[in-house]
C-alpha cells in the first residue's frame, strides 16, 4: 500500500558530504512522521534523525550538528543532508515513515548503503 524508495547513498571520503532522499508513494492519507535509521554490520538498527508533521526534529547525539533532516510535504519526501562524514557513519541507511492509509502503519524503505572511507 505504501512504498518508500531511498536514493543518494554511495562512497565518500571522510570529511565529505552526502544527501539521502526518500519518497513515499501509495494510498497515503497523511504522514505523521518521517525519519532515517541506520544499521552497521553486527549492530542493531538505530535512529539517525526524524521529523514530525509539525517540523519537530530529533537527532541522535553523534550526528547532531553535522546532519540535517528536512521534509517536502507536497512531494511526500524526506531528505538527510550529511556533512563532515566519518568512517563510523558507514551503514545501511533506511527511510522510515509513520503513515495513515486506513490505519496508522510503520513503513520502511529497502535501505541505501553509505560507506565512508578513511
């Protein structure tokens, strides 16, 4: 019913920047919140940043001040600008959305790889 498609991952050197984008499509009535999570090898998936429908943002402490999350409500997209990247930011990044179709559902994208070389 709802699809999330990410783009923008890739390989970058430490200190560089990447911008991730995610577009939600399907039988969407409204989107309560959108966000980004990441999962590094051997680790649990963790929150990176999220933004609510009231534009309230929440960042994981390690990325605060370097990453910026934003939404385009008209296009049902969320973006994550990542600056001053570090090797420890290497992970698969997943888009997440809390979406109302007929009921509220929690949806995930397929993930996009971000690799930061030292």
